C-alpha cells in the first residue's frame, strides 16, 4: 500500500493540484487526487508530456511525498504487471492494435496492456480502464 501521508500536508495538496492542472492542460486528461493510482498515473503522464511546468510541479510533489517511497511502489506495481497472466481481449466496436505484447494502441495512443493483473478494456473519462 502506498504511503499517502503527504496528503495531510497543505503544501502536498497544492503541489498535487498543480500537477493535476498541468496534466489537464498538456494532455487533456482529467486526473483526480482520489484516484487510487494517482502517483503511478502521474508518473506515466510526466514521462509522456515532457513539459517543463509539469516536471517542476512533479518534482515539488516528490519532495513532499518522498522519492524512495514512490520508487518502491512503482517497482512493486511493475512486478505485479509482469506477473499478470494474459486474458482474452474483448473490444466493443473500438479499435485495438495488439502488435506489442506489453502495450495496446487505442485511438492513436499507447497504453499498458496489463495493470495489476487486469487487462486494458478502453477509456473512461480519459483514463485507461482495466477489467
């Protein structure tokens, strides 16, 4: 379980809100602080966006959240994803391209095929959905 004690700090909330605002502005994706995978999704979006403003806000958040805790959580989620067993893909009229076994191309964007033992099933309000 991820350490979320930084959420008790008002500066941590401000840094997270700045990250959310930058993600919305850069990638047009609504990210909420209540999302259980907030830090891992934010990490993915920072890698994807290559924005100076987002990098600055993310580094401020990491300073408050603790880099060691975050890296440990990211490693454990990566191990969980690599240990996931393949599931049967089901798409309801949306285009899927599964040329790479680890990723899925959906509507022109690349997403992880498996996350926490669940398979990519499309988008819901701009966020990848796994079932």
